[in-house]
């Protein structure tokens, strides 16, 4: 009988149908692939996903305090310190005393922070276009709506 291991190696990895039938597996694999692509792009800019999370959050909420920012980006408040410190050192955010509570600092993007966010956003859109290239516009819209709904009922409740 002929050895077929060489043929298998040449054909590349093929996910067994049993795994492709498992929604959790698909979400995990696709989420991992998306994270890898984003992490690679962000690393080229000297950032991590948490840094990008802080930038996009501040772009949208405009100003907040560090603890709320940590909550919105899903990191422990103690770990948010290093995220905020790096962004401040790079001139992407500024911290000022919160006029409503002098014990806290208000955090907002600088002009350079807005520009950096836009650069990263465009690079992220390119990643997204590449990942979703095999879907029609209607399929992308339906997928996004389903993901939003799933987010609402599991994370943002």
C-alpha cells in the first residue's frame, strides 16, 4: 500500500467537517485569526489590541476617566495604567484633572491621537475587507447584525 502522508502534507490543513459543524469552534478559530492579523498590524505601529481599544473608545466617548476606560476596553483597572501611560508618553492622549472629581483624571485623545486612530482604523478596515472578501454585501450585513445581537445578549447586558 502506498504511503499517502506526503499527499496529506501537500494538500495543507483541512478542518474536519465535525469541527466545521461546531459554532463555538468556528467562532474561536475566526476570532483567533482576526486577533492575529490585528495584533500583527498593531505591532507594526508599536501597539497592542488594548492600546487600540483605548484609542477607539476615546474617539467615540471623547473623554472619560481611567477606571471607566478600563471597563470599556475590558481590562483590569490596574493593567490599564500601563496602557494609558504608553499612550500618554507617545502624545496620543492627555490627562487633566476631572473638574467634576479632582481625585480623578479626565483622559482624551490629542490631535496626534486622532490621527493615529485614523491610520489604525484604515489599516483595520483593510484587514476586515480581506477577511470578509468571500462574503457578499448582504452576507456581511447579516453577519454583523447577528454578531451585534449576540454581543447584546452575552456581553453588554
